[in-house]
C-alpha cells in the first residue's frame, strides 16, 4: 500500500500534468512558462522541477501515450492483408479523427519541437516516435506508388500527402461540431480528397519513372 507521502507526490505530479495540458491547450506551448504551470497546479516554482526538469519533459509526458496509441492503431492496419490504397485511406481517417478528437492538443502532439522527419536519431524521444509515425505513412505511400525503398520521391510524396491531411485537419480545428459529427458529415469528402491527392501523386510519379 502506498504511503501518504507517495500518494501526495503522485497527486502533485498529476496536477502538474493536468495544468500543463490546460495551459498548452489554451495558450500554446511557447507562451507558457514553468512558473505558470506550477501556479496553475497549486505548487511552488521549485516543486515543479522535482517532477519535470523542463517544458520538454512535460511535452513528452503529455504526448507520448496518445501518440503511441495512434502508432499501434496504424500499425494494426498496416499488418492487414489488404490493398495499399485501402490501408492508406484507413490510416488517413485514423489520423484525422485523432487530431479532431484532440483538436486543442494535436499541434502539441505532432508539431511542437519537431525535427526533420527523415532524421535517423532525433535527440527527443517524442521526435523518434513522430518519425516512426511518418515512416508508417511514407511506407504505405511507397506501396501505393510502387516505388523502390531508396527512391527519394517517397519522402517528397509523403510530405505532399501530409500537407493535404494537415489542411483538412486545420480547416476544422476550431469547429463547433464534435469530432464524431465532423467525421460522419465529411467522410465522403475526406475519402474523395485522399483519392484526388493519391491520383495526382501517381500521375506525377508515372511521368518521371526513372528519376
């Protein structure tokens, strides 16, 4: 059984995480200080550093669990024996749904302190996971475009496709509709957009097959 001190310590840690989530979601990561988080959590400025050495540590604490869950969801689709374009649509819908459900935090999860998606060994654990997620997307796009693993058009095409996904997500990031309502109402539009973007990439790739 946990001691009273251990229980209090865990409660303080939880309060700090919840405070960081609220402030990052409402004000943005860059605008928030550790002192503000400590005040919101009801602890001293010194106490917060006992639990988290800096904002990066809080960023990773908040972001890793949901991103790992998304990674596993996408991985389950990749493992299925079905056509690459079917997998790509399922992955795309999963990513859009994830971002709309977490619309106040998805930018934090995916973009804050991000590095290059083709970097082999990022310093931050969260960026290693982000790159694995992008690698999942790039791998399915490679299959859809029938490119060889070392073809530099894979990363270019994956970036273009992600730009389209990000545009759809950001369009509805501040919508009053729930994620469920948006996904139901716009499912056909989303699927059509995936087809249009993929067809464009396939057409462009076929024009320059030997690059």
